[in-house]
C-alpha cells in the first residue's frame, strides 16, 4: 500500500476593466489517502478522499477591495472553502503522470476538469510536484463577478487558477 499526503497552493488571477489582480489562497493540505499497486489499472489511479480545502476568508488579493468582494461573490459564509477533489491520475506508457481529473467546488457548485500539468518535478524522496493552470469561468459556478463603485469597476468572469500540488509519500 502506498500512503500519500498532498498539499497545494492556489492563486487566482483575473482582470477588471481597469487593472489585473491576483488572489492567493495560501496552502491547503489533504488527509492522507492511499492506493495500492493493484489499484493502477489501464494507466489510471483512482483516488478516494483526496480533497484539498482552501479557506476563502484567508484569501489575500493584490487589490484589497477585491478580497472582500470575492469572498462575498463566492458566498464564503455559507461555503467557506474552495474544494479541489483529486479524483484520478492518468499515467503514460512509462508510468509517468500525464493528466489528472479533478473536481472543483466553489459556492456550492462542483465541476469536473481534466487538467494537464505544465511542469512535473520528481525528487529522490518520493515527492512529486505538479504545476499548472486551469481557466475557470465564474458564471459556470453561478457566481456573479464582483464590481465596485456602482459598477464602474467590473471583474471579468474568466479567471486563471495557477496551482501547485505536492504529493508526498507519508509514513502512516
């Protein structure tokens, strides 16, 4: 059995009609999850309970007004986290990471994505670092993009989520 622990960082990049902004959701960690070599079938590893929780209230944006408005738009009081559920890892013929299936939950809505990492780094201690980008339209989550000053400053609905996920073998 292979026990794995994941941690991640998430940065949401967006634009207003005036400027650009970045919101850092800091780090999130998963509970340990595991799989067995026999779970690798057809170059796929199906994961269970591999969820990463990002606290919306701890989000810090490069434009301070956006932090509060984004938390409000994401309905943080009712849904305090962005949840990324790592569902499946697809491997190539050499058993190297090719892509991942993830579910992203925001504001009570959940959508599934097939993501292809832009960069994969493996070290000798069994750690795997996966970096990439995911384009998300807030309207797909029924989120109304924030606006300020009676609508003079509007956030565009399309955001780019930059992710870094660390997979580490755990001792448990």
